[in-house]
C-alpha cells in the first residue's frame, strides 16, 4: 500500500526513525521531499532518497462525528441553529491539505455540549458554502429558512463564513421585514479542529444571545477582543470584517456594539437603541440581484460604468472617495457615464472611508454628481449595506425613497464621530 497524505507512518532514514502524519506537499515544495507532522506538532521535510523504509501505522480516514440525539428541557428557551458553511463548519483534510466545509448544526451540538445547557437546540443545515462563494440567492434562501422557524423558537443562530458575513447580515436585515426576535450570525476565524479555534466561544455566545437577548433584529456575534473575554453583539447593517485573520476582526462602524456577551451567560448592554423582541409578524421582502458595486480610484476607466449598463444592471452603488467624489474635472471624468447611467437606473453614493458620512453639497464636484447626475447620497451607510439594500429597494415602489429611509439602523441619526476606530 502506497502511503498517502493523512496516513500515520514510521519512516526509517540514515539519520534515524521518525513517526508522524504525512502532510500534503505544498505545491512549491520539491517533489523529492516527504513532509511529516511529528507528535510534537512540528513539521519536518525528509528527502525521499534518504528514506530506507516507510510503514503505515494507521491509514487516514475522514473523521465522522456521531450526531447526538437532543433531549428537550422544559425550562430552557429554544434556539434554531442554521448552518451555512465557512470555517466554522470546516476542518482540515490532511489528504488535500485544504479546509473543507462539512459540519452541520447537529455536529456543533455534539462538539460543544455547553449549548444544550443554554437552550433546546433545533438544528438544520441550510447550505455548505464558503462565504466568498455566497450569492444573493443564498441570502434569500437563508431568509426563507429563518422565516420557517422563527415562530417556533426564541431566536435563530446562523453559522456562516466570515469573509462576507457582513454582506449577509446586512442583506438579512433588509430581507426580513419586522423581525420579531434576534437572528444572530456567527462564524470562526480558525477551524474547529484547531486548539486556537474561536468557534466554540462564538457559538456559545451566539446561542446565549439568541436565547435571551431582549432585542429583535439581525446581529453579528463575534470575538470582542483577541483573547477569549467576550463576544460583541453588533448591528447587522453596521458591522464589518476589518482584519484578515484576527479573532476580533468584526467591528462596529459609525456605531457601537449593542452588548457584550460572556460565556457564563451574562449579557452586558452597551447601548440600548435597538428594537425589542415583540409579537409582530415577520415577513419577507424580495430582492433583485442585478446590482453592481464600483470602487472608485484615480485614473479609472469610465468604460467600467458603461460595461455595467451594457450588462443590464438595475442599480449601481458607487463606492466613492471621502465625502462622495468621483473623478470629475479630468480627461477621464466619470460624470458623462454616470449621467447616462442615472437616466436609466438608480445610482447610489457611499464612501470608501467607511467612517463618516457622504455629503452632496460641500464641493462643486459633489454638486455636479448629486444635482447634474442625480445620484443619491447615502449618508453613513456602509457600501455592503447599500449593495444589498439596493437589491431589496429595486423591488419596492420607490427605490430611492426606500434607500433614504432608515430600515434597520443602516443610517445613523446621531453623531457618529465618537465611534471612530473603536
Ligand atoms: N473563507 C471563509 C469563508 O468566509 C473564511 C471563514 O469562514 O472564516 O467562508
């Protein structure tokens, strides 16, 4: 039998004997080397020509988790966990070296027995995607699944990839109309099979929030600091992944988190300007996915706007510079192309600075864009929120009016400067 990645082997070489797990060889590494993960956790490379003997001690098998039968407890709230994929649902496959999405919500409960003490868990696997692959149709599917269970539970947790979690949290905030309970989205920066995984704490805090936070609406629950102190509960339309890998990557922008959630069940409210749980009827809005988002940069080709028009997008979000500028007074002015676009479809302006508000009148160039082009300025709305909101707005009677109406806290009415870089 030829040893393969994932197998536990004993290798005899001229330098001695080594026992460990064969790792897949990174593409850049020479073909003549076998990489072994030793018991100590260190990886070593052994030149194949030095190997005298290699015996397989244990063949690699993809681990299968035994999902646990869950027994309901009368005194506990009920929480539905809907799993959608991402790192929180993943483990390393030693055969390929890749991370793959696989764990379902039942598996989480099997792996994290604390959850059963917090709530009676109903679990469903909605999809299994890495969130960079998520499509607008997936947001619709998630919203539909929430609606299916919302009246039977005290709150819903969605486990999700972190890359585009803030797109989903915003999209669900607009798709779920009059949400009467919390929908708490969580994920992990490190997969569950690693000692340093943040998955368990994020899950415990998310289930705690879904079970007993007194608010209604879509929130993100992720690590509040680099260590395991607490998770932040942040408004779905005002949160953003701000770091590639830190556990505390998710930050409130132009806003503060609503609350800190601790693993012992404590919820410490930071600010209480959220809708409360209620007995209203939640329903679904629809979306039109043909919306494009264009990031503005110096010397860009105005043909990019024409391209989107040719592709028949129904709405455009311009992620402009600072107060809401686009190149205006130079040979590559975007104004003619945007003017053409705005005659056919709604053109929305938000800022790539993320913090602060766009403003249509401060400079002459801004006035050109707002008055001559007819672009709509979205105050302090985040680009990701504007993107999914425009999809939903296109299904409303008056898209522009919907965009300028505060639906889910995406437009702050108060001073936002005290929340800068917190
Ligand atoms: N790329 C993964 C995803 O967004 C990363 C993660 O889940 O943290 O699905």
